[in-house]
């Protein structure tokens, strides 16, 4: 194959097709040479030497090369692991700016590693085996697409309800989606999938990683398992080809069609992104992309011993975000997904790792500074998983304005409250009101708290109330993997049971947890499948289970149909009543104390809570009054918002408690009707009225919501 090579341009990085040919550009500061490699349909390779270098960018233009062309790079340079350099031109490398990647790794050999698999210090050796035949290939794409006027939805935070799900697992078993579309972007955008989300009232889907990742040969593949969650990205621009019906770059178009379909339904798309590490692992990992392009630039290496990697993630390496080129890579990727793919926001995995400029976590790091001044990114949803595995990495409540956070304290507190743990009442009240103790003092609002009970990592809601212990035997690690302290309760029997009393209690606990989540201030995030009672049979670490353990089962038992309806009613109840989705704090003051008019806390006997009572460890019941006439916000037209007023009675005790209607604030002077009683499978249809000093029975482990008439 004869191909002409022109000097080309230094910008943009990656492969850019202009309609007549394609420009290729690759950054490598320490390389001594770069080859651009093309592959035909028979995998025959043609190499072109890029001789033009500008500002450490190696570039060239190839006329006649266009969409669908597969390519990669081979980079020459020193192989000196003790100095941090691991160049090896025998390894075909994925373009870090590739917009599409074709295929996955082939075979199970040593070719993808830069060193030989023998000797006492294996990674210091040099492997001459060619990885080209085994490697997935980068693909030139045509970025043109008719969006038909589609724009980012920009749903206000206080109106947002997030649904965390997996592209493949959500639709793989869906009976109303054509079989060839199940488990794909097209399946996610299918009307049957969207209708389920619309019926629930979901406003945003948060998709587990869709950046192209790789299933490495090793202990998982040897057991017939794989990297299902996808938290080992090897590229930050290309949508994972395994979730596509298409190939040779057309998966980009399929992803855009999915986004456009979800946007038409009013549903935002948030991506779970993993910019803290890559799938190349530690010094014993393979050479797939950044390690072979310029290891010392892209990865944070151990100071004084650059053979090894700083690992704040538990995955072997950490990206060197303080390095300008790495920061540029991340920012270019984020802007690409917003501008070209119309994504509405991002959830940043182990976000604390991105804030590390030296060793400590710095909330004013360059990463946050740049995002805050970026005109594209400053107006999208930004969610942090506010922890990593390094020293001082737990940073819940410490992220700057513009950011929301997965509130891990909310998860732990609400789980503990409903399983009857001591000393949770005060913290539970903070969590229910949006966690002002975490977020109010640094200028943030209740939307800073993304509340969740369950997420992909851990038990499902059904398993949270069905298992005391994890049961991860299917993962092949003798049940050693996964979190051991789950704050779960099996309600009397471990796992599956036919005991009607246990089943009834479990159903009630699921409703308690869901109602607390949806009615709390802040942003609710529902784990996909919890609304239908999805189980993983006690597996709390399904990262490697690309099978029925992780896929949604759409054949619902009768009781789980009730749960779907209850969840839907809860979400629409929240949307109907702005008192449950306030934009501002309760009078901008802490929750505790008396004489606050828009919220008040009560003992079961109707008396107001005193400061001393918040610290009583044994208390398991509390009432809260929310005044709908005291909302501090206005609507988009500047008109004052008002709502009904509500009383919520929480009883995590093992016996029925009679709650007396309070006399303070004139509460007992009006009639109240019961809308929700979690002892029932659905919302209350028949009017139950209370007035004066009447008592309201709240059965053991239940929640009652009353609305003032």
C-alpha cells in the first residue's frame, strides 16, 4: 500500500478527517521517533514515519485516508524503567485521542507486555514480541451528525432524579427490545427502555463507564469472568465498542442517536468517568497506550524511584494530573463529550485523586480551577466521588462550589437508622435536610448532596434487606473481595426465604429506604433495578459478572410490581411538592434548635426536640414538620412558591409507636390526612384524617407522611 505523507498540523491531537484526508498528531515529550501504522481489512500493516515534531507533538497528514481506517502508533525512545521510561516500538499503541476503537484484545499471550515474563526483575527486561496482531485498533471517524436541534437539557438540580445503570445490563434481557439491540447504546435509546424511565419519573441516567476499556488476560479471564463495570479505561474519547451494534467508528453515531433519543424524552445523560487511572496497571501491567507513548509524562511515578507508580486508586497507577499535557487530555475529553456527544454531565470516579497536586488532596488544585473557568464545563452537572485510597483521601463535603458529591455519609446513616443502630438520630436529621453540616458553610446548597442508599458497588436494595454478609463466591476469590461492613440486615433469615413475616418486613424496609431517599433534601440517586427488586444473590461486588447476576430481570414477581408502582408514586410526589426539593437551606441555619418556622422536630409525644435530646443514643423515632408556606424560593418567573405542609413520622423501633400531633406552630389546629404509610404496598387511597391532639399509630419500622388539608 502506497500512502503519501505530508507535514500536517500540530492541532488537533488525534486523527482529524477533513473530507480529503486525515491529520494525525501525537504528544510525546521523551520519544525519539514515532511511526503511524495503518491496517487493512486483512490486518496487513503499513508504517509511516512521522518526521515533523512541533512542541513535542509528532504530526503528519495522509491524503486519501478517511473514516473507517484502522490505525495505531509505534513509539521509539529509551527503555529505562528505573528512570521512568518504558518505550518499546514492538508494541502497537492506541491513540489516546482516538474517537473510536475497533475490537478488544486477542489471544492470551505475552506480546502486550513491554517486558519478558521471566527473571527475578521481569519488568526491567525488554520484550521484542510484536503486539500488533493482538491489539484493538484506533479508527478514523466522521464526526458529522444531524442532531436535529438537540441541545443539553440543563434540568435544574433541584428537579433532578438520577438513575444509575449499566448500558449492557439494563437492556440485555429486556423482552420488548429486539434481540440484536439488547445490551447496546441502541437498546438504551429504544422506546421500551425509555418508557420505563419516563414512567418512573427519572430525569437523568448516570451510565457506568462507556470510555473504551479493555478485558486483560489474567485471573478474571482464566475463570471465565471479565471486566463488566469498565473501570479500566484505555481511552477517554471513544465509546466502548462492546456496547455497540456497529463497528469501524459507527459506534460513535450509535451513541449520539442514544443521547438524542433520551433528550427527546427529557432525560439527561451523565457519564461515570475514570480519569484517575488507566487499565495499564502497575509496573507489571501491559503496554497499551500512555505507558508506551510517554510513561514519565502521563503517570505519577514514585519520587526517587520512578520504576514504580503512585497508586491512589487501588488499580496500579494514577494519572499525573498536575502535568499540563495530562490536564489537557482530560479537559479535551470532557469538552468533547459535551460539545460533540451532547452529554449533560459527569460523575468523577475517585475524584480526590484528581485533586492531588503533590501528595495531599488540594481542593484548589489546577484541575478544579480550570474546570471552573471553562465556559463549556462550568454549566454541566459535575458530581464527585469524594474519596480515593490515598492518605487523607476521604473528602466528603470538601469539594468546591459547582460540584455535587456522592454523599457516602448519607448512605451509611440512613442504612444504620433503618436497621435500628444507636446514636443515629441527629445525623439522620442532618441527612434528611440535605446535610447542611457538610455543605452549608462553604457557599453550597442542598444540591451539593447526591443522596443514595445503594450504588453499583455494593448490595442492591433487595440484598441490603436480605443479607447480613456478602456472598461473592461467584467472583472466584473465596469471598475475600468486596466490602465486609455493609450496614445491612437480613430481617431474620440470610438470603432467600419463604417465611411470610420475613418477606413482609423486607418489603416494608425497602419502602422505608426508598421513601427516605426520595423525600430527603438534596438530589436522589436510585440504583437501577432497585425499583423492581433486583437481586445479585448477595454478591456485593459484581464488577466481573457479565451475566444474569448483574443483568436486569424484567420478569417481575407480583410483589416487585408493587415496588415499581410505589417508587413511581414517590418520585411524582416529590415532583408535585417543592417542599421536598428545596433550592435553599432551611432558613440558612442548622437543623437543631427551637423557634424555626419552616422546619420543626418533634418527639413522639408531640413535644419539640431539645438540643440535649439529639444526643440520646437509644432514640429510634422522630417527627418532622415541613412548612410549605415558608419556602424561600421563587419560580422562573419570579413568583413566590408555596406548597402544602407535611408531617413525617419515622419509627425505626421494633414496636408500634403512637405519635401525638404537635400543638406548636398551630400544627394541631388543622386537619391532616395520611398520604404514605410504608406498612402498605402503595400510597394511601382512602382518606385518613387526624386533628388536635390525636395520636397517629406508626407501626414498627415504618414511615408515615401526613399532609395538611
